[in-house]
């Protein structure tokens, strides 16, 4: 009875098992036991107690012909328990271990979308949740609410996986958030209201397929209000300094930095921030809290990009850095507003934002381009020069269409020689233990690189990054049955570092992986 019930509850498993039986050679019948089929491999797995329950392996389903598996086993002879486990997981779907990945990777992602969808609910008194108007997608794991920049990369996958209504409903939520708070918070919790995240709302609008002029007008108004949020400091910046998210550059150009309006420990990382502040007695704790929160607004929390000493998080100085990625995104915002104002026949608005975009485009060349090193860098406003950290953010000007062909070619050469790992694009070249440093790679940065390089004439490198990243995601999926927040691109395994364990789910990895497979169908694993 139990066997029949289990079979009924898992039709896909029944199909896989039937297919395996039908493809067995004549020497192996459906009555042949695992001990007879797998011989030495069977005995090694069971005597080394590879799985706590001896029934686990004998219920496993081979991923290919048993003769081929045994030939490889005899030739490779795994030397220890860890090597044996890797061999087994690569060759079998093991119940409760890695059997969630029945079917193709693309199909698995499509089945995950419904599990990450949340419906708007009334906010309970005393809850930190912020109200939502329409269904939305969360990243997964500990991230139980919608997050700003995550959502753009999630939407890329929703767009190619037939989930357009979710894109529109998430845009409804973000538009309402701007109208209510003046910006899109880091995440939809009250403790995130002091900061935003990298401004991708303009790019999200490009994924919409609705055709209502009234909705377009409302969204354009929201985009302009978000721009005002980022530029609020323009009214208080002094002659060579900064105010809020605005920095005055040496030539008087106004650019942007990351910031947070609340100079206190982060609610969600209170003990960690207090401990970090205790390590640095050279400046007021409130100043350090501001830098930590600004690092959280950047999305790169945390990275050597923001550290004076890569070995010490307490040396963080995010608000002293003018980031190349943020200012590339702000260029996209300005150009998007100019274009949409033109479509709305608002000539004054179109002219103003065309001028602002032209100024920022010039500033990207003057302050962020390091010709002798073939890279775009962040700008240190205290030292008044580019920072020495090479990071994947160097590709944002290519993504924004701000790099010349010569600059794109030089960046491509730098990426290939210093940032390209066996499993995809490194985040930086420094190994610090922070999660936004090597050896970790992140889905959004892979997509920025792929789209930016292809847009700039470096299509071969774009495809190579896609191929390597897809290989990493696939390897981890086969091993664990999960889609992960971040990956180690040096060893093609789950990533590490940071303030919390690696999460699975995972919204932006699902989205970018689907988008890559749609863009390069020949690279999709079978």
C-alpha cells in the first residue's frame, strides 16, 4: 500500500524509473538487485555508510547506463568517502539528497516560481512588514519579503518563463512604494526604509508589456520621483563635499554615492554592527554605522570595494566611495526618463534629462576610466583618485552603453585575464572572507557582464562567461538539487562568506539562469 501511494504521488519518478528499466541491457533485468548490478560500488557505499539509511542508495535511480557508471567507477576508484559521495551523487538521483532535480534545469526553475510567489496580506500591528498591493516574488530562504535590485534579475526569468502577469504586479508594488515612501526600500520591511538599493526600476519598466497610457504616465512619474530621491543631496552639498547620496566632483559635476538616512546599527544585523563598531575606536560609532548601512544599500554587503583594509570590516568607508555601478545605473535612469518624456511629448523634461545624461556620460570617462589598467574603477572622493580594487563593477559602463569600442575591448581583456574563473565571473580579485569578493560569483553580476559585453561588441567573451556560469549552476544543482544565492566560481560549488549561511531558492539565480538558457539555448544542460 505504501509503495503504491508513493508511486501515485510521484508520476515523474515513475516515468524516470520506467525509462531506466526499459533501457537496461539484456544482462540486467528488472529483477536484478542493486547489489548484483553495482557490485564493488554497492559494497563501498554500504560499508562506508555513505548514507545513514542503508535503504537510501538501493532506491537511487541511475542517471545513465549502469555499465557506463561501473566502467567509470573501476577506472577512477574514488580514494576516500568524500570522493565516493561525489561520484555517487553525479551518477544517481538519490532519494532525499539530490532527487529534486528530476527533469531539466529549465523545467526545475519553472516549477520553483510558484513556491516563491507571495500574495498581499494585511499587515499585523507591530509587524515590520510593509504593505503590498499585488502578488510578488521573494528571493527565498531567509529573504521572506520582496527586495529591490534582486527583483530585476528575477523578472528576467519571469519574462522568458511565461510569467508576465507577475512582472506587471511587481511593478505595481514598486510604483506604489515610490508613491508612498519616495523611493523603493532595500526590502519591504520598516527597518529598510532608511535606504534603497541599486536603482533598477527604469530597467524593470523595459520588461513591461502593458499598453495603458495612464499606467505609463504613473510609472514615469514614479521614476522621476525616484530620481529626485537619489539627487536630494544636490541642494545641500558644499563646495567639494557631499550630502546624502550626492557628491560634488572636482569639476563641479554632481554624481551619486550609496548612503543611509539612519546612523544606527542595522536592525537585522544589530549585534554584528555593534561588534564591528567596537573594533574601531578612531571614529564615532555612528559614522561607521552609516558606512555599513551604505554598504547594504549598494547590494554588495560586504566587499573589499568599501574597505580601507581588506582584512577588517571595521575599516569600511562606503560613503567615501563614488561607485561606478551606481553612476552607470543613474545614467540609464536619466536616459530612460528623457526617452519616456519625449514619448509623452514633454519636451522640457526630455531636454533636461538628455543634458543630465550627457554630463554623467562624460563624468564616467573622466573619473572612472583607468586607461593604463584597462578597467573602470570606483572613485575615492577623499584621496581624489580611482580606487585600486578591480571588481565586476567594471562592466557596468558597458551594460549602460557608456563605453567606446576601444574601452570595451580593453575591459574585455582585463576581465578575461583577471576576473574570469573556471566557473564564471569573479566578483573581485581579493580573497577576504567577505561574500562580495573572490571566490564568489553572483548571478546579477554574470548577467551585467554578459549583456554589457555583447552590447559592446565582445560577444565571444559574453558567451564564455555564460557557458562557465551555467556549468557552475548545473554542477551545484546536480549535487544538491537546489538553486543557490551565490557560488564559488573557483571550485564550482556553493559560495560562502558573509553574515549568514548561503541561501537557496533563489530568485535572481533562477531568473538569470533562465535568461541565459533562453539567450543561448545551445548551452542549456539536457
